[in-house]
């Protein structure tokens, strides 16, 4: 296993990578320089430096385990085996280390000589060395007697270590706007989806409520009857016209004077004859139902409004009334009398058309 290639990959990302049992490598930036002997201008790049000091780092071992799809223990084993073989070979010869450089022995210690600087990074744009001559340099043929020893040595250069900054991806070019527009459109579509779903749910609920109302309008009667008595409190004219069913349902009819007159016009002897029978046998009693409320306060307010327009109304809560307090009008012996009085009060617009007459079980 040649770990040099894996190390070369990691240096481009991290800048400093440790090798267990050997030391650590760093990648340092080298400024551009001119080699007068070669007549070339070398661009800036990176150069690998090695130190034999121990450095606790498992980045290389983990990277090899991931690349080779092996366990971390196996990766450490193969790495140690490779380093042991490298130390044995470097005693007799120089050992190349991929394209990064090579190892050699220097005074009994392992040393590393870096290869030429690398400029594969995107910040160097893949520049290559440029052959260029100085202005004062002669362009003619060299003299015949000139030997190779007279060639000036290359100008030494110093390595200026600089901190390695993580590379960032290049900025988007002008021919890439459509990609970002599509991503923004997709984000707007995702953010609009919940609102569209909520709107669809509201429309479905509205359609269901409308269909239920068309199917059985009586389900909404109690709500209408409860909402209007407070609004009718300010009305003082008994003959006020209105087309609303809710306003008619909250008006109460005047007391039935006809029934009382009939009872008074009867002879005293007839009244005396019925006293004993009334005590033993309950006679049927018919009344007009003008409305119903959940609370006593609203019921009392409705009775007050009906009485203000001349209708003798009263609150009643008995068998069959359920949870609501009924507003009833009058007391009649027969259903026909109660119905006739109800139609009369409707014609006078004192009670609602939704009112009805019915028998109640209540002793006088």
C-alpha cells in the first residue's frame, strides 16, 4: 500500500497531516521566483515540508480506511507496515515518496527533500514556468571558450511559510444564472405549498358547511335565535317591519285578550261547575312557542321585549323543553284557538313565522 498518494490528497485539504511512526507533513506556499541560470520565471505554488517530530493525528488512517473500505484497525496495521518498510529501505537508498519528494539519510536521521513546487491549486490557475531573459542579458551565441563552470548558479530563494487558508469554490460565472433562478423558484414553490394546502382545506370546509346548511337548515336555527334578542332590545315600535327571520323569532306576542274575554263572559255557574273537575282531572293546555334560549338572562330579556309590544309572554321550562328555556304566549283550551291567535299575531308582525302552537303538560 502506497500511502503517499493518500497523503497528497489530504495535504490539499488540511495543510498538515500526521503519519503514525514517521512524523508529519505540511504544505507551505512558495512565492514565485526567477531562475537566472535557466532563464525561467517560476509561478507561485506549494511545497511539502517534513518534520520527524511526533504528531498525534488519525486523519490519514481514517482516510485510508474509508478509501479501501476496511476497518480502522486494519488501516493502522497496513500503515505501520508501510512505514517500517520505508525505514528499512532508506538506510540503503533514497526512497521516493510519490510526487511529493523523497526520503534519504542525513547524519543517521531520516530527512526529506521536497520536489519542485506544485501549482495545481485553483488559485494559481495552472500556470507553467515562463522562459524569459533580462534586458541586459546578451542574446548572441555564448563565447567558444566558455565552460559550464562559468554559468552562474541559480539565485537562492527562501521559502516564505504562510498559513494555509481553506480554498473556496470559484464564484459563479455569467453563464450560470439559470441554475440559481431555478433553485430560488424551487424554494419559493416549497414555501408556497403549505399555504396552498391550507387554502384547499378551508375551501373544502366551506363547501361542506354550505352543503350541510342546504341539506338541513334547522341545524342553524338555535344559533340565529340566540344571536338576536340583545339586538332587539333597542326597538320600541311594535309594528316595525323586518324581513329577517331572526328578528321575527325574538319578538313576543301580546297577551291573548280574546281568550280572557271568553273566560270572563261565561256565567258564574259554569265556572263553579268546572272547579271541582279541574282539581281532579288535568285539562289540555295549548300555548304558542315564540322562542328558546340557553340562559335565564336572555330569556328574561326576550320576555321584556315581547311585553313592551303588548304581548303577554312568559318563560317556561318543563317536560320536553330540554336544555333550553322556552318563551310561550297565552293559554288555550284547544289547538285551533292557539293556532288562530298565532296567525293573528304573525299578521300583526309581533311574532316570528317560525313560531308554533303546541300542547304543554302543566297544571294551572
